[in-house]
C-alpha cells in the first residue's frame, strides 16, 4: 500500500495519503461485509432480498447498495441478535437505555476494544494530551460507554486516570484540585455544573492546572464552548460517539477546534437525506450514517445515527488527512415542530447564550394552550443580576425573547427563573419536556 505505519506512532494514521486511506477503507469494508453476511441473519436476509452478495462490493461507492441498519433493529433483536461472533469471543458489553423499554445492547471482542483504545489515543493526542497528563474521567462508569471508554483510552495514551465517574460534584472538585488534574472528560452540561460548584466552594478554576476538557455525549453549541472556556480558562474540545458504533471517540476535535476529525479508517461516514435516504453530496447537511469497518463482535453496516451534521473535506490546518464532521447541531429526533416551524433545542441554546448575563442553565417545555402549541423557555441568569429592579429584569426579558425569536422565528413564553431552580445534570442533560396535548 505504499505507506508503512509503525504501531508505536499511532497518530500517523491521521496523516496518511488519501489513496492509502481509501484503499484501506475498501479492504476493510469488503471484509466486514462478508463477516456480517456470514454471521448476522438479519443482514444476510436483507442482502438476499436485494439480490446482493458480499462480492458486489467492488468499490467504496458500492456501499450505497447496502441496506441501512436502524435503532429498532437493535431493539428487535435484543439482546444478542446482531452479534457476529460466538459469545466466547466477547469480552465486554455496554448498553444504552434510550427513552423507553428495553435497552440496546452492544458488545466487543478484545480486538474491538483495542480499536476503541486506539482511536481515543489518537483523539486525545490530537487535543495535545500526552502521557504526562492527569485525566479525570467524570463520565458515568457502567453500561454507559462514556466512563470506561474514556478511561481505557486515557490509559492507552499513558496518562494517569482519576476514575471519579459522575456525581458527588463537591468531591470531584476537591480531587481535581488536590490531584492536579490537567484534563477532564464529561458532558458539557456536567462541566458547567462543576464550574458553578467550584465557584461556590471558593475555588478559581483559572488557577487550577486543568487545561483541557473533552466534552461530548450530548449536543452543545459553540456559544456554550465560549462560556465554558471563559469561565474556567480551559480549552473545551468536542468529542462524538455513540454506543452502536463503539462509544465516544468516533470523531473528536484537534487543537484547531473547528470540526471533529472522524476516524474514517474505522468508521466510514456518509451523509444522507433523512427523508429520501439518498446519499448527499459532500458538504451538505444531513443525517450521519456510519459503517464500522473494523468492529467484529457487532458490526454496524450503514447505521442511521439520526444525528445531523455535514462532512468537512477542506484540509484542516493541523495537517490531518482524515476528514472532519461539523458539530452535531442536533438529533433529528430532537427536532420539534411548533405551528409549522421546525425548531431545534440547540437553536434556543445559541440564542440564550448570545445574551450577556444568562447562564447555561435552561430548559424548554412544550405545551398546548387554546388548541395551539407553544414553547416555554426557562432560564437562570447570573445571580448577581437577579434583582428586584423590575425595569432591569424587563429589559433582559425582552432581549432574550427577541434573541430567540430572531433565531427560530417564533415568540416563546420566556421565564427568568430563580438561581438554582433548574435541575443540574451529572450526565446527559434533559433539556426538553413535551407536555403538548396530542390531537
Ligand atoms: P449514547 O450511545 O447513549 O452514548 O448516545 C449517543 C448519542 O449522543 C449520539 O447519537 C448523539 O446524538 C449524542 N452525542 C454524542 N456525542 C455528541 C456530541 N459531541 N455532540 C452532539 N451530540 C452528541
Ligand atoms: Zn485538525
């Protein structure tokens, strides 16, 4: 294949030539399609219905012939129906609860875990982390992929891990300070909570050795990043992943913080129109579809993530040749339609945080009044600004209402609520409550 990559210099895989990368992808795609066809009944049946065999995959473009996999396929085959290796080869399970009913179960061989560690190691080093770092892992440990995923990735890098997991925030801050953590992995909403807790405890985050946060597992806006960076003095990097594909580490920002490099030698990305399922031209926004090129316990072929983004193919200043995906603006499932207008929670977040004096503590309630659907937004403001001066509060109120209206085109019912009245999150924040009366 022309280029030789040593196992020690794992980040070199981020800089391979395009020719090498495409060849590697095709080679891996052909192998994984065959493996899945031979071992997963659901996939084989769907291929047969289309008169396809693994031999029909001759070029990367042929991937478009393959059937999609969707979340309900995982639920319908609960728990082990999509496994492609005998249980004796499985060394780890994870599960994602989702909203209702049975969780979805995912599994890994040792080789799969090695891939996961490899991508995280590449990702962490892309954010400037090294074996000299002390990384606090405050994602939840357990069935959720966040904790153990980040944990083993950080160890693979050779960094020292503080496995605090989520929760017990006061103690987290104490350990962060006393152990001299230089980096942290958790959800952006949880880190916001930590910033507040540190302030309440009289600890100035700017004075701590902490310099990087690897934040993901939920949507967050660029405005939120600015807030976090200003309030803590760290650099906040976006990391993306999902259990079905492997967990965190599918894509992550480099030090330029402008889109997340996707480890496309392991996860093959496509962007489709979620309505027609047609593959969209590069650069257009649509639903991200991922194929695992090197995961054997539970390969996912053309998995529809429901996450909306676009592929950025322009060269990144860092020189990495693996492409980037844009910040995930939202999941298509999170979109709500109010009086004919499509609204994403992230648009409301961006509007709120563009106004000085707001905090990142907000929630959205959808309700029905007189037969019409409406949006209510509750937001906490900086406690120092929360005052009895009615004129001041009114000014801020109308500023916020206008900011949201400018972005979504709808007037919402906005409430400035008392400090600390909105539930803080230690994991994925729940931003939206839907109380609409369904017709
Ligand atoms: P889970 O499998 O439970 O970890 O959930 C995965 C989902 O979390 C993804 O499909 C995304 O919707 C969301 N997610 C993960 N990372 C990010 C991120 N950096 N930005 C936005 N959404 C994310
Ligand atoms: Zn880069």
